[in-house]
């Protein structure tokens, strides 16, 4: 820890070192599984941007990257609305591509349970999910990641791309906020 934001963190769930090791493992596995395929990494902004930047460099086979923005939680609201809308769509044509969705966290699973069928309608060869974090106990939709970094308990986490009210995305570890930060 070495940031002014550290004082708002109650405890660290996944350290920078643990993230580094796990991302390297995921990249190696993906490189093996997708060898010879037309891999397209699709990142969901903004939460997945940090994971995407690290994961794409841990992938050692040729691949494309693309980004989309979907609506999920609004502002400081920490509970799911269940509403999913495409705000910014992909540039790439998905036909024949092996799409790997790169996400920050699979929480209720509502966002991706809507998004995956939407992408599958565009004629890709495959659509799979890679998420750095997962909260299995929160799942509401029938969906699981194909690649997962770490399972975390049912606590609101920030850092490594994940925000609380658009802040803390730039923390290099994943941590739990102190309760008093929410009531400020
Ligand atoms: P879903 O509930 O699986 O649809 O999660 C959708 C999005 O909510 C994720 O991609 C995150 O951006 C956000 N989210 C879920 N849990 C957390 C959390 O603990 N901290 C910060 N953002 C979260
Ligand atoms: Mg978010």
C-alpha cells in the first residue's frame, strides 16, 4: 500500500502480487486454449480496463481487442438494478471470431447473462467469459465464468479497475472499503 486512498481501505482481498501471478496464469491458459483461433478480447468499460491491459500482454498469441460500454449500476448505488443497455457498441464484426469477454467481476451475473446472447446473435464462432473476480454467493443469473481469477466473498470491493462512485479504480490491489466511506 502506498496511496492516500489506502486510508479508506479496511482490508486487502487480493494483493498486487497475487493479481500479477494469476493474470500470467490466465494469459498462458488462454494462449493455449485459443491457439490457431481468431481470438477477440472484448472488454467492458470502465471496470475491466485495468485487467484488460494486463491480460492482453499475458496472452502470447495474436488477438484483436475491442471495447464496449453497457449500463449497469448508477453512481454510488451499490445494488443491482438489473437493467442492461449497450451505451457504446463494438467496432469489430464478430462473424467467425472467438470472442472472450474480459470483465472485472461476475457479481449477480445479470449484465453478462444479457450480453452473451446479444453477442451470440452476431455469428461468432464462440463467446466465453474471463473475469478477474467472482462473487459466487451473489449469483442471480445462471452463468459462470469460463476463466476466473479469484472468488471473493460478498463484500463491496474496489481497486484494480473496480470503483465506488467512480473512485478507487486506480488502486493496484483489490480491497474492501471502510464502512464509514459509504456514509460520507
Ligand atoms: P453483475 O451484478 O454481475 O451484473 O455486475 C455488473 C457490474 O457491477 C460489474 O461489472 C461491476 O462493474 C459492478 N460491480 C459488481 N460488484 C462490484 C463490487 O463489489 N465493486 C465494484 N463494482 C462492482
Ligand atoms: Mg462499475
